């Protein structure tokens, strides 16, 4: 997900309240 990566770049380990899911370590880049 481009949005996921872009979001992590700004706020890693943050919760996607708008999407309804949490950024897990497996998604961490």
C-alpha cells in the first residue's frame, strides 16, 4: 500500500484510525 508506506514515513507505529487497522512490525520498512 502506497498510503501505508507514506503514512509510516511520517508516523511509524501509528494507528490508522481512518482505515481501522494498526501498523504492525510486519508492515514496517
